[in-house]
C-alpha cells in the first residue's frame, strides 16, 4: 500500500517551538516494520494511534529524541 509519510522531529530546546519536518511517499505492506527503523536507543517508547480516516500516527521517544510519524493512505 502507498502512504504519505510525515516525520516530525521536535526540538528539545526549551522555548523553541520549531521542528524538523520531512515528507515523502512510501510503499509498504507493513507500516509497523517501517516504524521500527526509527526505534533505536536504550530507552524507547512508541504509542500508536489509528484515526477513523485510516491515518496512522506513531509518537516515538528514543533516548530523549521526540518524533512523530504520520502515515496517510494514498487512495
């Protein structure tokens, strides 16, 4: 299946609201396996949300780095 993937990396500096945003189209049969590529470190947590519109949201924290991966199905 084809998805638009948005990766947001949140800035850990206090008072700074900027974030890095990367957008790309991917094709995968296993979104969870794709997300595992971003899970590295000693302390890792990942929360998955499935929205009613089919969008998959993964909130990831790995060794203090906070990021969000959003997968929107391409019709």
